[in-house]
DNA sequence: GCTAACGGTAAGCCATGACGAACGCAGTCG
DNA sequence: CGACTGCGTTCGTCATGGCTTACCGTTAGC
């Protein structure tokens, strides 16, 4: 999927990965994430936007706060994307072995 | 694993992803990869180094050529890394549901 | 209504890293 | 032993993108 590519790109950044890890451990609001991270709140907000666009997280409004949580489908997409390479490379090995037998 | 992080970072680059896709479909040499890609051979060589350091590919010398192929363990590491988030987020949902019941 | 809390957005700065050109090294063939 | 092929490496350049500061919209409480 094209979303899997965006997800992988999103998770490539250390700070964004840290944010995602915290959300996975416990859904939380933007401010709570910014505390305990060495970056400003706007930076966290920007990262969350990228994660959301990649389909890795979802947000829910609770009063003035927005609670972010992991979106399982996003992880599933990445997994499917990787499995495709797994299958392809296995098939390539089989073809190679057959051609060598000949 | 710490290698999974390197692998994700490696796959975040479009060119590097393209190279990895081609290798998955068919193990090949550096020159063959450079042909059919809009970048120079040294660039491909650098990308291959990153992919190799990340544990995503392996190389085998064949005369003056080096054949690169997918390293399945690398993909497995990334998969395990993602599954960890999957499990964590599921557990977090359970805990949240329980606390709401009280 | 006013004020404060919580978040998203815009603009600008700066570090990271992807790229090509030039070079060096190993292996093959005559 | 030359000459050629196939790769890796270094270096300098330039674009991408992550960060902060300042600002604006929205919601809850008085």
C-alpha cells in the first residue's frame, strides 16, 4: 500500500518514533507527550500530523485536549508491505535454485 | 531490535526502497541496479552499504561483480519490532476499557 | 462576555543526508 | 605484465525536513 510507505517514512525519524512508542504504551494528549520529550509542543504537533497522515495514529477530541492513539490498521499495512518482499525474495531464491539445477 | 530501527530508517529513502524492491524481485549486481535507475552507480553503492549495515541485504562476490540479495532475518526483525507496538497498543486499550468500567 | 488552557499553523533557520565527479583497488583476460 | 571491468570511497554541493518562535482558533470555567 502507498500508506505503508508513508508509515515507514514517518517511523524513520527518532523523535517521531519516540512519540509513537509512548502512544502505543498509553494513549495521550499533545501536551503530555511534549513534557518528557526534549522538543517543543509545536514540534510534537507537527510529528503527530505526519503520523496521522501516515495512518499510524488517530485522534479524538476530549474538551480542549486531543487524545492520540495507535491505529492498528496502519501497522497492519506496513506488515503486509514487508511480507510482500518476504514472499518475493523467497520466490526469487526458488527460481535461482531451479536454473542452477539445469 | 536495534537493527529494526536501522532497517526502517534505510527503507525510508525512495531510491533505497526502489533498490531493495529490485533486489527482492531478483538478486543482482551493482551495475545492473544502476542501469534502470535515475542515479549514478556510486549512489547505488552507497545505498547498498546502508541496506547492508541495516541487515536488509547480503552480498556475495562473483568474480569482479558483487551479487546482492535480500536477507530474510532483516525483514523478520522489522516485523517483530512492529508487532511489539501492536501488542502494546492492544494492552493499552484493554487497560483503558477496564478503568472505564470501574 | 472575559480569561486561561490546549493545540494547530506559518515563517525562518540550520543540520542531515542524498547525489555526482574523481580517484583508488581488486579481479579477469590477452 | 598491461588493459579492462566492476565496485567501493572521498569530497564538495545542494535540497529535504525537523526545530523554534510567534501567532491564531477553539473550548471550558468564572
